[in-house]
């Protein structure tokens, strides 16, 4: 750098360079085998910043919720030879096109992108096009199937080598790329991907080339997912077992002595609620605790939101109040949805929490109080009883006569609090900051599942979950409800919920002694063990 120059050379270049650099980049990310917890930390970081995501059939739908809502979602399809939504060429084109236009494009693939995932081919195309990329490995399904079927893929006593083999190739074809004579006896554990259709000829070929017909074999479908299914046999029996159990792709075949260890290690499928399909109707935050605990016990949870949150039709009323926040002595928050919506709009208007500097803040309960803290506010009033009535009572104990109170809340909500505050002489302003809508399409799905008996248990954690559920499935009367629920167990958190269930003509099958979520899950697990 010449003396006297004030800028370092790299900055100089930036200032003089007129061509805008293309920041577009492709991220080839392994999604893992299906359980969303099995993506890598790096993979998740990338997903959260995606502008475009191109995902495959096996890439775990559950991961998509981490992608920003305004991203472009492209389903690339590819379902074991059946229906290809897009050809490989089209996928390559879409990928290149989006990266060229400057986007952060995530190519999300099931398992590991480099293991039978065509990840290599897609990266070759990117290199050809001169575009930048990063690749993130994933937990391959062989590894997951072994772990979740209780089969250590290698073990010092049994095997010291393992091979991943494609079962897509018909072993009978003349020019096989697989050295059957060598792998049959030369490798300890053999894992076949995409091999269900050809299982008969794969096993026959292994035996023909010297592998003992009594070698244990496990076939694992949907590994690591709550609907995982596995069967075990030997080389000479497994094809028939797979057929009689109607095991379809996607499934992996693990061949080798290590399969014997499943008898000792099979932990995942032995969890008390494994395979149980449990409906959880979600109306508030609590439901996610229930789902997490049920899933930890192995359940396959079917979550149904009875409501979804939307912005109000107009922000005018809130905007109006935001302009004159200084006029209010109190702002009252009765739900976290109201808090998020209120601050979302406040920030959007270029304001921040200082706008509330002269107001006192009331929260209805612990959850709203915690939520306010996250926005940097400590409530001035928190009732002893965390209900609208409790909050009304707390206000009534103070003198609120003549005070201006703002309540940002749902479009439709209970009137208890504003009514009692009004009675106490306060000037109450209610502004809608969100509205509840019933999610479309949900109830048909739930109804069909109940009718087809694709559900084992339905859980209820409050009376309102019962009424919401009944409203949601849209039955005409108790007879229809009883029919839909026949053969399906009903679990209630406690006697109040239980009474609502009975009032609707149904019977409670499971109810814990103590009325908490963990006790409810224990009671469901106990019932499953004994039935
Ligand atoms: N890249 C993927 C494999 C893609 S090939 C990976 O690393 O796992 C597709 C095959 O993978 C399927 O036919 C099936 O054999 C296997 N597979 C993928 N996910 C699976 C899962 N969850 N359970 C069982 N097999 C799975």
C-alpha cells in the first residue's frame, strides 16, 4: 500500500469494483433419517437462514418448520421409482437458477446426501456452473436403522467390516456393478438401501455366493420415525417374512451376525407407547409438553390445532392506541399471542418498549409474565389466581376509578375482565391484535383417521379441548360421536375434563391420580403395558 493512502487495498477494490458480486450459494444438507432431532447443528443453522429450500420425499417434513415462512419451498419428490415430481435435470436447473439469482438455496436430502443421494451429481453441476456451495453430511439411514432397531452395525465379537450396497440394481442383470462373489462372504455386515423390491433375488444371490442361509437379517422401515416397523428373519426366510408383513419401501435390509444383538439391545421399539397413535388437540402452549413426553415414550403423536392465529382484519384500532399510549395508566396482557402481536406491530411502527414508559403493565399469569420479561418488561400486577377472574379481582382491590386501561387481545374473547373493570369505574379500551380461526382441512383429516381407526388414543387436557375436539370433527349428535370413537381409548387429565367427556356421551378409559401432564403420560403408558 502506498504511503499516505487512507484505505487498505481490499477496501479500495470493493469501492472501485462496479460488478455486484453474486452472493447466491447452494447448501447441500443431509436431513438425517426422519427424526428432526437427527439433523446436524450446522444443517439446522443453514435451514433457518434459507431463502429457497428444495427438499426430497425422504427429507423429513418436520424440518421444514425451521425454514423462514417467506422462503420458497420446492418439493422435488422422488419416491422409490414410483412418481418423480421433477427429473434430476429439472432439479439441477432449479438449483442453479436460484443460486444464480443470488439466493441462499438449501438442497435438503434424506439421510446423507453422498450416500445413494445423488449429492455428488448435483455438486458437479454447480461446479460446472461456477457457483459456490457448501455440503453438510447427515445421519445416513443405515446408521439410523441399525441404532433404532437395536442392531450395532459393527461389534468386536461379530464383525469388523460393513458395506452399504444399493439394492436397486437387479442382481440378475448381466453386467452388475456389485461384486456379489466378494461381498457375500468378504464383508461382515451388509446393508442394502432401496432393496425391498429385489429382496428375493438379493438374498438368493448372497446364498448362492456362499453366505450361510441362517445368517440373521433385519428389515427396518421408516427408521427413527414413530411409525418405524421392523421384522427379523434369516437369509432364507426374510423375503417371505417381508411379504407377509407387507413391508414396503422405504426400508433397509441389514444382513449379518450383529442382528442377533437386537434381542438384547432393542430399546426404541420397546418403549411403552411405541407404535401407539395418539391424538393431541392443541389449543395452547401446554400441548407441546404433552407431545414431547408422549414421544419420548415412543408414541406417534397426531397433533391437531383447533385454532390458528391470524392478524386482525385491520390494525387501525391498535395503531390508534399506539399513538396515544401515554394516555393509558394500564396495559393488560391476557395471552402470549396478544403480547407477540402487540410488540410485532409496535416495532413495525418504528417504536419500542420506551413507548410504554408511563404505563403500568398487568399480566394474567406466569406464562404471560415470563413472555413480557422477554420483551424487557416486568409486570406491575400479577394476580394470585392466573385467570381473567383472578386478574379482575386484583384490579378491584385497587382503586381503578377513572383510570384508562388498554387491553390488546383476541378479536373474540371472554368479556369478564373488561366488564368487571368497567364496573369498577375504569375506562376500558379493547383493541383486537389477533384473531383465532379454525384451520381449514384439519377436521376432515381427523375425522377420517377416527373413522378408519387409524388412532389408538385421544387425549384431553381440559374441558375446552373436549369441546374443541367435538366441534372440530363436526358430529351431529352423541350417536355419531360414539361411533367415531368406538375402539379408541380416551385419556383425560382429571375429573373435571372427565365429566365434560361423559356429558358428551363418551367414556373415560384412562385418568391419572394426580392431574398433571407427566402423570397423564404415566397413566397412558401403564394402560398400554397392561393391554
Ligand atoms: N441418502 C439417503 C439414502 C437415499 S436412497 C441416506 O443416506 O439414508 C433411499 C433409500 O434409503 C430408501 O429406499 C431406503 O432404503 C433408505 N431409507 C431412507 N430413509 C429411510 C428410513 N427412514 N428408514 C428406512 N430406510 C430408509
